[in-house]
C-alpha cells in the first residue's frame, strides 16, 4: 500500500484541531481539498479514522494507533530532510583545507587563520600544494574546500570563481643599495644582476611573457625555486628581484631591504577563490566563502 505522505499531515491536523475546518486553516488548504484528502486517506487505510461527535471529530482506534508514529515521521521529514543541513561555526570542529601556493600562504594564511579561528574556534586548518591537474578532482571530491590565489587555467565547467583583489609586482633591493630613488630606470633594470624565482606559478609566466613582449632582457645570475632564501640573498648583495608586493612588504618590515617600482607598468593580476559546484549551496561552503570574501575583498 502506498500513501501520499502529505495525507498524513491532514490526519495529524484533523486529530490535533478536532475538525476539518481548523485543520484546513492550519495546513493552508481549502476545506473541500482537506475533506478530499481525508477521504483518500480513509480509503487507503480502510478505516473512517474520525467519527463526528457534535462539532468534534473523534479518532477511531485505528487513527489513535498510528497518530504518534505519524507525528514522528512528519517531524523527521521536516527537521532532517526538508529543513536541509546547517552549519554552526561556533561549535564546529571540522578541518578546513585550502590549496595555496608558497606566495599564497604568505598572502592569505595569516589573516585567514586569524579570522577562521575567531569565528570557528574549534576548527582546524590545513594547506596543501597541488599540481594544476589535481585541483579539479580534489575540489570535486571535497578534499579541498577552496583554492586561493592566481590560477588562470582553473576554468573547468562546474568550477566557480570569485575575485578577491588585484595584486601587482615590485622590485626588491638591499636597503643601502647604490641605486637611489623609488623607481628604477629601464637602463638600471637591464644592467643590474637579477635573482629570479621560478616557483612554477602562472604569475611568473605572465611576468616573463610581458617582458619578452616588451623586448626587455634581464641579466639573471641566480635562480631559485622558492622565496625563503630571497631576503637573505638580497640584503647581502647588489642583486635585484621581482616579486609580489605583499611578499616584499613583509620583507621590508623586518629586514635590510627596500622596495622600488619597476621601470615599466606590469599588468596587475586577480587573486580569486575557487570552489566546486557540488558544494555551491552547502551551508559550510557558503559560510566559508563569505568569510574569505569579507577578509580579502578589496
């Protein structure tokens, strides 16, 4: 026997209100529609369910025998199915996983950690570095909550993206470098010896392509694959390095180095957050994306 679950709501409403008219008002239905629904339920269960006694509908033994289970079923449906999942950051002890590059950790992680731990004090945070071909799969499977940074190739269908802010590149030299001024001349930029960081990022590719298109050649005498050793090398030499402004700002606060503007306008690039369509409506993901946006937008 199959019964429309909505008919059970009619059963419960008539039982609790004592008449069809009041049940119809509670359910937002017309009285004829409520009466018809009750008739279908009577036919389905093979029992009158209610007997009129004056102005009140009294439940039959059959109705009384199933009313508590009916109430439980409706409560479960309303609470656990129709209401949908919720997320409470104040009580959550879940782990948030972000894919960040080395520079991304410098740019995002300090403020992100502070904001997340303030809003979700029991949460845990982990960062990973993934190859481009691994990003989509990890987002799809939920192993990574969000990818943050400059990932212009992450345009696969079902991947959402949202701009957070624009970034730019600057030059870094030692504090007492012979060069003066706040902007390099093109002649100095070409003649100085350069430290080049090749971290495999698309940001670096974009910069190199821009220089090539402008016909600008650098005298690169040292290459490294990460930024950790950059400030120590710069403050002990006359080398120059091009790097993101946020990273340069961090170094100038504590070390004997200073920023100078490059001799040409280098295109700014957008840093974004990326997530998968599978989790677009998930309360936890919605909350996390809003938090990230509030921290970094602008």
